[in-house]
C-alpha cells in the first residue's frame, strides 16, 4: 500500500504522518478557538436552516457545527478550556487519511494504466473527478467550476490577455471569502460551491437571491435590493453597513486589442479518420455542413493527413487517392485552402488518437521477418509506429530505401493533384518525419508503458542504427563507445534516479557528449534528407516540419526527456539552433507545437513550457525562420486562446514578428456547439487582426 502511495501520489509515509499530525493539531487549535467564541454566543436559527451568531465577526456556520461545539464539554478547567483530543482518536484520523489516500492511489493507477489519463504526480480526488467529468462531456474550469458543454453561458470571461487561473490546490488552500454580514431579512440557500467571491465568476443562479424571488439574473445585491451593474468576474467581499449590502468589485482588465495587427491565416485540422481504411470519404454530407460553418467564420482552410497506411496499403507503388480526391474537390468548391500532411507514421495509441491506421500491410510483412526496420529500445522492444532512420539508405523495403519510398509517395501525390497546386489551393505540405509526424525519436511510447512525466528511453538499438554508432565510435578512436547508455533508467524514471541524467551525471562526460552528439545528429540528418526530397517533389510549394514541445524536466540541468527524444538541449547547450539552421537551409517552415497548457505541475516534473517555447522561438527568429503553430490538445476556452495569441503576436516586439500560420486542433461536434464556435470565431478574428466586439461568455 505504501509503495502505491509513493509511486502514484509522490509522498512518503513519513510525510503523510507529518501532514496528518499538522491536520490533527489544526483541528485541536480550531476547537479551542471555536469553543471560546461559542461560550457566550447567542444563536439564532432561521427558518431556512442558516445560523447567524452575534459575535464580532457575524459569520455563517452550519447548525450541526454549532450544536457540536456547544454540546462538546471543555477541558478540566471548565467550558472555556481547550478540548483534549485522545491519542486514539488521532491515530484513527491518521488511519482514515492513509486509507483514503491508498484508495485514491489505486484509482489514479488504474486511470493512468488503462484509461490513458494525463494526471499529475500529486493528483488528488479532485483531479480524478475533473478528468471523468471532461470525458463525460462536461466543462471543468481550473477553479473547479463545472457545467455542461451545451450550456456554457456561465463560463467566465478572461480578464487579461493571458487570463487568471487557479488550480484545484489553490482552490482548497484559499477558500472563498465569506459573507461578513447578513441582515436578518436576507434569507438564501446560497451554495458556496457555486458562488465563490474571491476572483471567480458567479454563475447564473438556480436559486433566488431575495425573499421576493423577483430576479433570476446573475447580478449582485446593492442598496435596498438594487442590482449592481458590472462584469460578473468579481474579486472582493460583501459587508453590511446600515442594512446596505456593499460589494467590492475589481473592474475587468481589458484584453489586448489586435485590431490592425498582422494577418495570420487560420486552418482547422480535419478528423484523423475522415478517410477510412478502404480509401473512402466518411460522411461527406456531414462534413460539408461543418466546412460551410467554418467558411462562415472566415477560416482560411483545413489541414488533412494523407496516411501512407491507407494510400499505399497493399503493394509497393500502388496508390489509392480516390477518397482524397473527393475531399479536396469539396474543399476547393468552398474556396478553402489546404494544408496536407505526408503522414508516414501509424495512427492510434497516442493521446488524442481516435482512429487506428497502421503502416502499410506490405511494410508490416517485411517487419515480421526483419524487425530491425523499426526503432528498438535497450530491452529489444520494437516500435512499429514508424520506420527507423537507420534504414533511410538501406535497401530493405522490396529493393528500395526508406528515402526512396518517401519520395515516390510524395511524387505520386504531386502528379495526382497537380491542378490544386497550380491553382494555389494546396498552400503548404507538412512532411511527417517521425512518430506523430514530428521530428523526434519515439522515446515515450504509451504502448510500452510510458506515462507522463517519465524521461523515456533512447531508441537506437536496431542493428542499422547500432552500425552507424559503431562507425562513429571507430572514427573517434573509441570502439568501446559503440553502445547506448546502460544507466539511463527506464521509460518512467525520473532524472535523479539515473546515473546518466542526474546532476553531474554521465550525460556531461566524454562518452555522454559523444553519444548525444551522434544521437541528435542522426535526427537532424534524417530531417534534412527527407525535406530536401520534399522540396524536389513539391517545387514551389511551402514545406513544413513539425517539432514537439517536450517541456517536462526542462528545469533540470540535463533536460532528460528532451535528450531521449533527440534534442541535445542540456542547460549548457542550445539543442534547437542546429534544427532551426537545417530548416532554414532547406527553406522550410517550422511548425512548433507549443504546450498551451493551463496547469503544469512544475514542482514535480520541473517543467517550464514557457521557457521552452521562447527558446525555440528565439532559435528560429535568430535565423529568420518562419514559424507555424498548432495547439497540442483541443481547447475551447478564452484563456487558452489568449495564450496562443500572446505567442502568435508577441507584445512590444520591435521587429513585429508573428506566426506564419496557425492550425486549430481539431474539427469536432464539440467545436460546432454554439458557444464554443462563437469563442472560436472571436479568436479567428483576432488572429486576422480584425476589429472585434467582445462576446458575452
């Protein structure tokens, strides 16, 4: 049991005992204070079950609490003395708390293992409930406010460009401000969980705020029942002065005005499985309706994956573009543009995947007899998510190298859809360079048991990459360096648990620097070679490469998660400058997937998504490399949109730099809901630099 708690919650048994001792002591102190206050208190119970005391603070308390404190005898010194809490009761409290945490740990373990929930290390039951509620279609805001996705009229507007947020832990540590005075005639069944007065929106009530029940609007109470006009985001408290209810309200801070700023094209990703395994367009009528709605919001175009596993599924050089022809014709008729992804990876098994599209069947047949065509970890586990870069120049694919296979596929696409290129309908081609189409090693495969925030494992143990490493070590005069690190931990290790990634570890020694230089250079060489072929196949068309934002363990010296992914970016080295330079040399666009997250457990994972984002941006801007972007996870709230806008159009940038384009992930029925789409349309206008009127959310 203790092991489960330490593993999934991250606290030791000794820490739990200390925390529970503090909790018990605070309860005792609270009992003493409440006992003194309640000694001479006169209690008035209203007809609605609320209690008002005549002490100096005039606080609301539940009737059961008052009765408990009044009926509890004091210490030996009389009713005003401190109540002694028996040792046995303290132990029972500890046991109950330990039992509760053990249950929570098992729930979290099951959700991580079987449900692929991205829960933080110190997750509690609030995070579990929030994850389950979101899966059920509810909207759960960072402060805990929860409402159905189809009735989001009570969603809080964001006051600043980046917004104001509070985590579930902050919500618990900073309880809502109480009503410090209530006149006897003011009776209410006010729900403290729905009405939080400290910097949180008060949703439209389903109860009456006065005895006359004359108003159902989300307004505050003023003099003699007068409603106070203003924005529903308030920060302050309610006081009573001569039968007047006074509300301290901080005005809403204005959002940034993007009117007249640079025009950034906006694209929307289409569903992953929009073309089925038979090469047919799925639900064309429903898609047409959704595309028309997107067109009404002045979206510039859509992005679609052209899956290698569908188009060249059965035999080499036999391509089936029928479903894509119908899709592209539909997009063309609506006068939308296209961003197309050459997807040379499988779909399924990763976060957000709702379709299963493996690599071509004929490739899988080769893999059964020669599994070294796939990336391989230290334990010999193969990952069929994409082909190893070790076979880029090895003729193991029915007489062709991997580079030749990629080029033939891209050339077939260019010939098939030549008219769309000539008419400018296809505005950009993104080249899949690894897992999830990103330029990185598949160091964090969920299918092999990886869970966030594990550091992942190096993927270089197939015979082709080991041959490359052997040649490099021999050229260096160190043939015994032709191996991967044997002290780099496993997929779910933390840096300090390994000899390679810990502070002062082997990653910064002679062998470590040699290995990481080779490992990262293989990544850069693969990207350089495939993009050069893409420039040849799609001459005159914009080419892009996608880079992921691996932000966890960024604050540690070794940046372990980035190193296993192929980004040689420890604290004393810029690992993204070489990638930016390669893309600039090839005239490509960097599509960086910024981690636009609302909550990040930086204490446990030492994460710093903001610092990572600015490092990548500066590396690209230093060589004048265009930057496109997309959101990593679906989002429909103003807070995340404002974070995107702050990155897309940096404030006070003297060079007025901005994104080349932005792609929204992804088209869905949830995006089409009225309130969500109104927020999205508002976001599109601001990216376009248009004048917008704020919407009520």
